[in-house]
C-alpha cells in the first residue's frame, strides 16, 4: 500500500562513503502526468546527497523519500513568498503614485533581496529538508 505522506523517487547510487550517499534521481514516466512537474526539481535528473550510513554499492537502485509537507514548504519558500513580495511591492508602489513602468521594475527587483536572503541561509534551510532512503 502506498504511503501518501511521503514523496518517493527512484534513484541510482552514484557515490558512497561512510556518512553520505549520493543518489541520482531518475525521471519517472509518472512525472509526465503529474501536475507539479513544472515546480518539482526531482522530475529532472538531479543528484541528492543523503546523510546516513547505509550498506549500499555504487549502481544500486534505491527509493529516495521526502515528507510531503517538506515539498509544500519548498513551494512556499521558492514560489509563494516571492509572489507575495512582488505583488505587495507593486501595490505599494502604485499606491505611492509611482509610474506604472517604474513600479513594475521595482516590483521585479524586490525579489532579489529575498532570494539573496535564502542564499545566505541555505545551510540552515537545507537542514530542514531531510531525505531518506528506502532500500
């Protein structure tokens, strides 16, 4: 019976040491019908470093798991908050009687500080997104 609380992707072990396993996620045919494939970075061939001590060999097939709630958190951090920042900046600029073209440019530029903030706190954010392996 499938577990509806996790997101699972097949992968191949590319590198292994005592503390980390590097897994290359393979695109599944199920991804082509998924509504979230446009925002899901796992629907492309990516590599993920997974912390833990597993008894695996390079080339082994594994299942990479992530809690579904973490996927929603990633969408909020990567897409929803920047949209809110852009829209709020645009509304404020227009309310302050800024020319529409300038307001649009200011709104688009307003997300750079947000993404810079995410970049600065990347390590802290990465600790919240935990992947595990199902061998």
